[in-house]
C-alpha cells in the first residue's frame, strides 16, 4: 500500500478509518488479562498479609512489654516498702558480704520466705536483688547468689535511675543474663529507693507465656480473617476482569469485521488521496517555502524585539492619534511609569512647563511633511523630577506608504547636559582668568609655533593675537638669540625627560616638571626688556605642547638694581669698619718683621765687617723672607678693601673658605681661636660672587669670635664643614660659644637686630648674609640652644651645568 503524505488532511470519518488500517489490518494478539490479574493479585495478597501480620505482632509485643514493665515497677515499690527492714542488712555499704556469707546470713531465710509469700499469686518466676556493686545478694534461685552483674546493661541503666526491660522468648538466648530461657519472660531491672537514694537494683522475671500464646491466637485469627477478606475481594475482581476480557474479545471481533470494510474503503480512498496529493504537492511546497520564510522573518523579528527590549534608549510607538501602543523597559526605568500606566495615554504626560510651544509646533510640521524630527525635550518623570532627552521621531508607514504609527527613539542626556554646563562654566571661568591674569600665557607646539595667547601677552609684546597665532615664537626673541632658540627647545626636551626619570626613580631632588629662567625679549616696537619665563610641558592627543608663562620684570629689575646699589654701599661701609678693626692686627703683624729687620740691620752693622760676607748673606736672606711676608699682608688687605663686585662665575667654595681663614688670621679676635676645617674635597663648583660670599663667611666667623670672646672660654673653637647633599653644597660654621634661645634665633636675621653691646654691632651683618645667600638661590638657617653653641648652615644650589 502506498504511503499517505502527512501534510494532507482527510475528512473526519475517512481519517478515523485510515488510522485503524495501520499495519495492513492486522489485530494484535489477545492479552491474557485474567491470567496476569490472578498472578498479580496472589502476590499482592501475600505481601500485604505478611506486612500486616508483622506489624500486628510488633505492636502486640511492644504493648505487652510496656504493660509488664509498669506492673514490675509497681510490684517493686511494694517490695521496697515491705522488704526494707530485711534488706538493709544486705545493702549497707559496710556489709560487702561474700557468696558464702550471704548463704548463711541470719536474715536470708526470712527474706526468702517473705519474697515467695508476696509473689505466690503472681506470675513472677524469679526475683533477684543486686547491691550497688552489681553483686547478687538475693535470688529466688539460690545458685545465682553471689554472682556479679556489674556489666549487665539492665543493671547499669537501673543504677542510673532508669527502668530497663527485655522480652525473651522461649528457647531464646538472653544477652543480658547469658542463659537460654525455657519460657516467655519479661525481665525488668528497677532501681530500689530508700528515701531519695538508690540503695540497690531489683530484677523481676515475669512469665508472659500465656499472654504470648493468646496473642498468637489473636494474630492467627486476624490473618485468617484478612485472608478471607482478600479472597472475597479477589473473587469479585476476578469476575469483573473476566467480564471485561469478554467484552474486549467481542469488540475485537467487531474490529476485525470493520477492518475488512476499511480495506475496501481504503482502496477507493487511495486513488482520491493520490489525486489530492498531486493537486496539493505544489501547494505544499509553496507552503513549506512560506513557512521557512516566516520562520526566518520571525527570527529576525525576535532579534529586533530583543534589541528594542534591551536597548539603552527609550522606544515609544503611538498610533496616528498619538496614543501610546508600546514602550520598552528603558522607558519605564527612565520615567518611573509602568507599561500599564502609559498604554493608551498621550506622550504629553511627560511634558513639563519648560518646553516652548514653538518647539512642538516645529516637530509636528516636520512629521506632517513626512520628515524625521530630531531635537531635545526637557521632560518630567512620574515623581516630578525633570530630565533631558535627545529624541528622534519618525513616521511608520504600511506597504502602500500610508502612515500608521509614530516611532520615537529617545536617550537620557541629563548627565551630558550637566557635564556640558559644568564644562561651559569652567571654560568661561578659565577664559575670564586668562583674560584678566597679569602674566602673559602663550601655548606652542613642539616646533615653537604659537597656538594661543592671552590679552596680557598681547599687552607685554605690543602685538595682537591674530598676528601671533600660527607664527614661530622666535619672533619674540631678540635677533641675536633667534638662531639659538631651536637648540633651547631641544635642550628643554632633554631636561624634561631627565626630570621625569628623576621623579619616577624617586630622585632626591624631586624637582617640579617645569623650566624657569630669566632672559631678554623684545616688543614688536623693537624695545628689548627683561622677561621671566616659565615653561611647562603637556602631552595632549599624543602631541607635545608647551605652555609659556611670561612676566615683564622691567620694574623689578630696576628695583633690584637700586637695592643692589644700596647694598653695595652698605657692604663697603661694613668692610671699611672691618678694615679698621683689622688695621690693629696688621700693624702688629707688620711690627714683628720690622723689628726683625731692625735687629738684623744692627747685627750687620756690628758684625758684618768683622766676620766676613757669609753671615751677612744669611741675614740678608732672612730680611728678604720677612719683606715678602710684609708684602703678602699688604696685598691681601688691599684686595679686601676694594669695592664689592657682583660678577658671578664658577667658584671653588673650599678655596674661598681657606683664603678667608688666611685673611682672618690677622684679626686679633680670631687669631687666638682654634679654627678647624672639615672640607669635602669632591665638592662641585658653584656659581656666585666671590666678594659677596667671602663677606658672608667673614661675618659668620667674626660673629662666632665675638660670641666666644663674650664668655672667655678656655678652649674657644670654630669648625667649618662643607659637604654635598641633595644637589646642594652645605657649609656649616659651628662654634662652642654661649648659644642662643629660640626667641633670639627667630629674629637673628632681622635687620638692626643685635645682641652685642652698644657700639660693637649694627645688627646688619647677619641680615646682609641672609640677603646675599637668598640672592644666590640658597638659604641660611641657625641651630642653637643656650650653653650649646651655635651652628649656622648655608645651602647653595649646584648649577645644572656642573652636575
């Protein structure tokens, strides 16, 4: 028989016949229903009967054990009251009787009689009494007396205050007593109290053979009853199943008859099916193609739906009456409305009072013209909070081009708006600062091309920004320095890279990443002027840029020149005062050579003619040495008395200290001091004025000498130390004088502040030292305590060229 295409549906009646015809009309063989029912029922009755019998037996035994235990407990309480006068002799702690002593005890016969009298009408077959050590001190069976049961579980439980019972069947081994019983017994171990204390343990053996026999009979009757009930139930079900099988066989016969009819109908239907199969073949193929296309379209639609549902922007679809038909989850999250609350509503529920009607009118005009409107809304959430949205609204059209819906895609731009406002305010503030700052600010690229200037720079260079932007910054440099400008930029880049490496490697200097210097510039009118230039470097979009901050320091230079002139005059005044002080020492020093010369001359006059030329030559040689000494002294004094020169160059600081000490040895205030030096021979050269720094060291040495002279110390000492630390040359002038307190140290560098007596000091020496060192880019500090001397520390920077 040919198969039927499953895609073709048949008429209802024909389809039912077709389903019956499966397997060429063959009827499956008959199932032996009665046979299997009988076997299953028999097994089920056996299992259920066994389970019920076991459960009934278990329940009877537990009830019997519980009842016997309660009876034994009640009997024990009666025994305790009746037998205590007889038992106390056996249970005393000091008794501790052996088995032989127990058997001959005087109270044993009375105890045995009393016990047997009490249990004569009961089913108690044996009574045992144990002391607290587990020794059997009495038993109705005399052979048990004297035995130990201290490890018996029942005895231990009773000794702990509990009641422990065990049911032992006939011919069953008792694990507690270790014997095979000849009857059914309940053995109970019960604590024996006197007052509130356990004095011993009583074990009762209760004969339950009769009860067990009765329970067995009850159980057998129940099993017989259940068996009969199961048999009746089985017979009823058997007749029902047999009748069902007969009906099934009758229906099977009818089915065989109908199957023959179906074969006849099937033959005619086959032709009709084949015809319909041919007729619907093409339709089926087309339908398959449409189904495949529909599945592909549905997959795309699901993908687009997920995209819209998971989109980070709000999506709203309305009908042409502007009633909301769809919103995505982002819309609900953003506005606080649920889907149920907005469906059917107009989007104007989000409208705030801050949006102008002109904006809405323009939007509707654009949509009416078929265009896409883009703009921003300042809307309101459900809770009243305002927020900004960037929206794109367009019209959805059907295949005929007719508008059917409006689609709005909106994004929350509140944070962007806030950021834009902050940026706008910062830009406005920065522009205001740049336009009003007094320093000129110029930005260039790494080739020196000017990118921006502020108004202060325009004023400084007398030129507008439009004329500067796009031109090289060398146009602002005097002509004689323009060729060197490119090298300056390259040298700055090398310096900047070194500074970055120093900061990364935690270099001791820890310099800031900027470059600062003073130079000469020119205005666009050709006028040169001094300029203070600070250059910093930034990297923006992987492009080097320089920010130059310029300050016109013409006025400051003029002020500095005037101050320098006044300071030179003050230096000269102090130096001349010092020369006056030195004069006495110099006269003293000159006096000694002159005296020697006078003596030698007298000797020549007295002995020269008598002793010949040799002694005369020796004396003349000595005269020559003394004369050279005198010339050196006058030369150094002459050099010191010259006006101070501010010409700065590289100096050997150790040589300057040593030459200063040689000069000061002629001062009577210093000559008697123990002057020590601890100079680092590896110091680099520094840049400075030799005369000014010499004046600093002279002032510090004289200041220390005056302090030492004020206390008349037995071993006055001045120690001058030099070393290199953190790219600075450190010079320390330390004395063992009287020292100063903290208040004096705070004002020691103030002008006209002095601790010397009137007429001995002006209070300008240390103030001048402070100004000179500060002018050299260094600093000077003092560390002193009363009675501990004073240490003045000078720090001078090492120039980059000598590093």
